[in-house]
């Protein structure tokens, strides 16, 4: 499979099944895999090839794991090192995970330096000394000393103060209020004097709280205010957003054309293609230049005529090659060729060929089949090295418009493909 990124196809890749990156399930999948390592270590201890750290007769540590952090603890001897190496390598083979030895460290407690250096060369990892940090907490430092905990307190302080600097310091509220029979009265009592910033923030907080009256008999719960049931719905969020932001100013003719477009019963990818075409949002060479993806002016030329710059107006309507295509299409429809002014105008004029309102779902099928086929042919020339073939393209337009038209009308058509080739408008009008 290959996908188009900014209009250019990526290298082919094999499609597989699994969890995507960022999937909420992936940490659990990781835990299941990491559990395998603990299992293997337990087995190694069980059969006596690894000797963990014995705290007491019934407490022995060999592995500590937290998420992707793992500590293996054991006696400092060669038997244990061999077992660690064997277990880690086996774990790599069965799980498909790779252990980053560059990030792994060996710590020795009361061990000879020579032994540690030899062991680190054997396991291909670096040597470090205690205390070290595990999950942000110093391990091996004296926990009774204040200095051990200073970095953690500082860290917490930094984090709390970065809450946009306007938040009240910790523990500043001594009391928030009291129940008066059934009603709650807010009464904020502050621990110590407030700074000027804090006074303003406190006033703001009191103002916010004045609207809130807790209910003694009910437990707290979350409520989505705009919905009567208090439940979140995408629709209500969409409505809020619609009211907050005025839509981009789009030419009202284009808006009308878009409404007609959605009424057509064609595959959704084609509707979306038509939508992008009417809004001039297709990644033509000129559009890629505007987005600074293309900088070489020689890459801007039209894939059909190689003369003019490729923008939507040129590629679909004004290029000598596209004009030939449209002429053939109008010939097939037995209609006069419509000259091009603007995309929406061309679209609307074409739709007017089929007057009846009830046929809205088939009005632009041929227009969409034509523009869609032009775009596909352009992509095949550009990315697959195809050669332009007018007769082939026109046949393709006739065929796919037939497939879209006949495949999506529910009644049994009284006409066949040759009728469609002879007089498509009569077929559309006959449904
Ligand atoms: Zn051209």
C-alpha cells in the first residue's frame, strides 16, 4: 500500500494489524510483554541459576519493574551475570522487543572496581555508582537527610508555580465555608496576608463560587451543561463551536453549488473530491508551491500540456487537453460545449442540463465522473508514468458514470449500458 502525502505517493509498505501508536491499549500490551521478563527471571531463580537479593528468610528480590523501567537485583558474581545475559537475550527473541544496553546501567554495591568493569564489558552496558535516580527518586542515598529530598521538593515547587503564576500558594485557604441548615455559605479564610496578585485572584475565585451552591443530599457528579440530560454529545459540542466561530467567508454561489454537490449520490470519496475542487483545495502543483512544498518553478507545469502552470482552472478546464476531454463529453451528451468562467459556474450550468429537481442525486454524476477521471489520469501520468490517451479517458468517464448511476439507484433500470452510451440524459430523466 502507498498513500499520497501532499500529493506525492510514499514508498510502498505492507499493511498489518495491531495497535496504532498512541492507542490507549498499548501500555497494557506492553505490560503483558514485560510480565514475560518477570516470569523468566522467576524461573531462573526457581531453578537456581540466578540468586537474587535476600532481605529475610521469606523475602527475596530479583526484579523490580515500573512501566518500561526494570531493575534486576542479585549477587555480584559471574553465574548471575551469565543468567542475566541469557534471560535478556531470550526475552528479546521471544518478545521481539530490543533492550537498549546503551541506556542500561550496572551498579555495584561493595564490589571490586575491576569486577564491575569486566561485568559491564560482558553485558555491554555502562557502570554507574549509587545514589541513582529511579522514577525520579534517589536510590541509595540516606533517606533521613533533608538534602536527599531537596531536589524533589524543589521540583514540586517549580511545577506548582508554573500553573500560570496566578494560582494561590499551597495551603493558603484555611476554611471555605459552612453549612447553615441546608444551605452552604461560602466563607473563605486565608492563611496569612495575601499579595496584591493573590487578592485579585481571590476576588475572582469568590465571584466564581458565588454562583455555586453545593447540595448536601447529592453526591458530586459531572455535567455537560448544554445538553438537557447533562450528557456529552458530539452534536452539542459541534453546535457550541458553530456559535463561537463565524464560518469562513465563502462565495455564496460556491455555497449553493456545494449544497447541490452533496445531493448527488456518488461514492463519498468522489463527493469529497468535488468538495475540494469547488473550494479550490486540491493539491495541484501551484497549490503545492503556495504551501512551499515545491520551490523549483520547472516543477509547476501542467502534466498534460507541459506549457502552463498547473492550477485548478487550468488543469480541469482551460488546458488544451482538458478542453478536448470536455468537448468529447458534450458530444456524447449531444450538447453545446460550455466555456469556462469559474468552477462553481461550470458545475451549476452543467447541473442545469438536467432540469428536474427530483433528479438531484444524479444531476452532476457525469460532471463528477469527468473531473474525477481527469484528476486520476493526471495522477497516473505524474506518479506512474502513464501516457495520456483521450479515447481511453472518455471511455472511462462513460463507464464510471454508468457504474455510479446504475449502482446506486434502487429501482430496476429499464435501460442497459448501450442506452447510457447513446443518450445518458434520457437515462437520467427516465428514473
Ligand atoms: Zn495544461
